[in-house]
């Protein structure tokens, strides 16, 4: 059997030539067996971190307390970890004790799911101690050992399991469903940042509806921040395949479950300001577009990227067919192209011009005039020409004086 991880073969060869055991382990083997793209290649070895660092020229001790050293080669980083056993998880994440002088079997025994507990030797032989191959064939997510024990060690495994169900279109084993339901409250001990990372990948998976059903059936969703009382059923009608970014997917999620205050949710989930702003803009645009079609002004203030994203949201909720989505995108593109400005900085006049023309000190009037002019230009009522803008401004001044 040919060795499928040739780019990492030099690591195994060097370790073995110096008398150490060395195997490819984990998700890379799972993805190889499934025919999926390989991203990270991890190595397990009997060598201690100091041995690994002495054998390879370019290394980074990225997790030395857990026996992990990154070996750098060809622009790639390969995590090389000493066989280890773990015990005691008082903080529901980090083991209280890590032992390095153990066997490969013991090292594989500490892993979360059977489909991640593979090892492969240098000849390409797969070592499958827990029935991972059979679970891949049956499209099942099962824990290594007792599900409740694995979850109690690190409750994030609940979210990882449901995320794998989404990414791989797998289902949970029955014992895992029972354990996830029984232990769902332990998710409250996990940092929201880590839960958010898993949710981002879950919502992006091809089996997202399957994963949402698991979240609902196990009650795990109700242990997540601000989701204690939500009903996920409307999410089954959302076609996530239209959506391209995590912000678009979260927008669809919040719209479907009826959570309208994006800012409160973003703070609870500790989103970046950029993500919060994007989701707020997209949900606002979605609600506006359900009532009114695109105009030159709405496309300009949305921006091209947000406008296309909002169209995709309409399609995800079945408001637009594929054909109508193409028409909406074409309309947005034409309105954008027709506009003589695309940002405020494109306006031919600046604040200095208005101050000079008015012979007045800056004040609230300046922001008002620029805001008004911006809309006038976008709607084609004023040409973006300095002379015409000055003429428009003179008329605007007169009208303001009459109003006051």
C-alpha cells in the first residue's frame, strides 16, 4: 500500500532512523479514507519534545507542556506530539496530568471520536483500534470509549461532534445522542469563542440541517448563549448553500430564529466588531428588500458586496428563485455601474469648498449639506461637477434660510 502522506514522510523516517516510533494520526487519515482534501498532517511519536527539537532544524515548541512541537518544512507546519495519556479535567478542558511514557494504543485511546483515532505507519497500513473504518462506512459519529466520560473531560466535544455531523453528513450514534442530551449543560463551562468557532464550521457544512436537528433533539442548542428559548424549525427551510460567508450564515440563523437585536447577540457571542457590523447591515438590508426593490440609493449605501450578499439571503429564504437571483444581481450591478460616485470621497467638492463658499464656520450644517448632496448625486439630480455642485449649494443655502 503506497504511503499517502509523502510530504511528511521525512519526519517519520528521521524519527524511526533514530530508534523512535512514529505514525501519522488523526483527522488526516479520516479525510484520506473519505477522499477529502488533506489540510493538517499530525504525527505521534515515542520521542520526547527535546528529541524532536534536536533532530529537526526548524521547529517551534507550540505546546511543549502537552508534548507538541511544530516541525517546519516546505512552507508547512507539521505537529509532532509525544505519545501521551491524560487524566483529570477539573476545568472541563485541560487535563490535570499528562503522562508521556505510554504506548501508541494508550495515545489513541484518549482521542475524542473513532473517526479521529486512526494511526498510519510508514508503509501506509492503517491502525484502527476502535472501529473507525466501520463508522465511516455507516456514516456514524461515535466516541472512543464511554461517551459521557469523553464529554465530561471536554464538553466542547459535543460541539465538535455535531460540527463533524454537518461537515461529513454523518449522524450521531444512539449512545452519543443520549450522552449529548444528558451532558448538554456542560457546554456552559466552555468559552463562547470556542463554541463560536465550531458553530461557524457547523453552519458552513453540507449537512447543516442534519446538525441543526441534532442541536435541537439533544437540547444542546438551549445551553448556548441567548438560545435558551429559540425554536430552530424555521432553519430547515433555509437553503444555506446560497450563502458564502459566516456573516451571511449567521444573518440567516438570526432571522430564522427571530433574534432581532444583532448587537446584543454579538456581544454575548464575543464577535469581532467587523462581524457584528456586517451581520447588522445584512439583516437590515434583508428586511428592507422584502418591502422594496433595489434603487440607485440603496445599492450605493449598501455597497456592492453587501448588496450581492443580501440577494443571496433572499434566495436562501426562498424569496428569490435562481433565475430571480441572477436578475437581482444584474440589477445591482447596473445600478452600481451607473452611479457616478461609489464612496463619499468620490464627491468633487469637499468640506473646505462648502466652508469657502458659505464664508461660515464649520458646524452641524456641514454634515447636513454633504449628506444631502451625496443622495442628490447618487439619484442623478446633481452632476458630480464642482461648478454644478457650487450652484446647487447656493440654492440649498437659500432654501435653508427660508425654512429657518
